[in-house]
């Protein structure tokens, strides 16, 4: 009994089995060596390929061409081939629209006074026959606004063959005279054009502009114009303004009278002069100059002798 429990040989298969007795069922018959090898091989194959392996392999095989295509496209893009191809394709398409009737035939400009047509067409970057769909409106606007006379611009397509350009030009306010040059400037002191060249072209506006003189006069023009706008009766009679010692203004009126303004309190001095003109028509007298540099009084010069300048007095006083 103890031998069977310990895993000894089955007594029915022992040599003590009676002769002629039938053996047990198939489970008791040992398998042939070849069958055992085939069964072991099938078991090994099942253990090497788990259930998820085949779907994963199938997905990898399907995705491999896509990955390869992506890598190829990226390499081509980095080389610039695709970008160049697309650019050539776009140029060809734009050229085709020109042959279909979308070519520039007319440019309508509104607001142009001083800007030359040559500079305008150069800024637009287009000539007659240019494909209208190929004109970059944003760049054309930026180039127009870089021109000296143009303060703002807008450019629109009017299909099939026209451009509409609206300009807002800067207003000339004075002629800046420095050494031997005469430059038209706007109210911000920005140079616009050569005054002599404008006069040669027949511009009448040049003759109506006051002159400002001095190395740094354009930078001071905005403050001067703002002050003069408060006293229009003086402003309309101004013919020239001299920036003296880089500190203050001397104004010359249409009758030749020189107005010496203070370094500080320019607006107050101009109002004082306007009140004097309203009360006693001081500017209509036979005067050479009106000195307003002293806050409490005005000095009138009635002779042709030169009025001593306060700055000159200081120089002479300090001179050894």
C-alpha cells in the first residue's frame, strides 16, 4: 500500500500481471517518440507567440509605409524641394489668371498732390500687364507709406483689372533754411522735399510757406506752430522764424517787424503782443522790432539802429 502512494510502479503493469490479461485504456499506453516530439513542438510555438503578437505585427506592417512616407516628406521639405515646387506652382497659377483677363490695366489714385507718379508705381511694384492677383497689397501699402509725402495709404483690388489707391499726404508747414539748403518740412519737422526743386517744377505752395532758420530749428517747429495757432492774428502775418542760440525764437512779420520771444513763456508773450495790437495797433507803426523777452514790459524799437540783444550783452560783459 505504501509503495503505491509513493509513486511506485502500477501493480497492473508489473511483471506480476497474469498472462493474457488485457492492459488498461490508452492513458496507460506510452506515446511513441515521434508523437511526443510533435506535441512538444506545438507547445513551444504556442508559448513563443502570445495572442497580442499577431495583431501588433499586422498593425506595424500596415503603418510602416506611412512612417516611411512621413520621413521622406520631412527630408524633402527640409531640402526645400516641396517649398520651391509649391512656389513655382503658385506663380504658374497666377500667370494663368493674367492670361484669363486678371491683369493690371488701370490704377486709380485719390489724394495725390505732391507724390510723383513714378515713385507711386515703383512703390506699388506693378506695371500694366502685371497679374493683379499676384500684387501683395500689404507690402504695397507699406512701401507707399515710406514715401516722404505720404502719411497713410490704402490699396484695394477692383477686379478684374484695376487697383484703387487712396493717399493721405503730409502738409508742408515751412521751409527750413540751413546753410545753403532749403528743405520743405511738415508740422512735425519731417523733411518732405527740396524747396528749390519744387519751385522749379512750378509749385505755388513753396512761395506761401514761412522760413525757419537754425541748425536745430525743425525739432522746435512743433512747439512754435502750436503756440502760433493760439494767436491767429500773429500767425497769419509770419514770414520767417529764426531759432536763436538754440534757446528761443525771433519772428519776422510780413511788414518786416522782428518779434523777439523769450526763452520761456512764449505763448504768454504772443498773447501779450496780440493784446497790444488789438488795443493800439502797435504792429502797424513804424517799428523795427518788439522785444518781449522781459516778462513785465515790452520794448519797442522805432529807429533803424540795431537793438542790442541780451545774449550779446552777456557775451560782452563776460569778455575780458
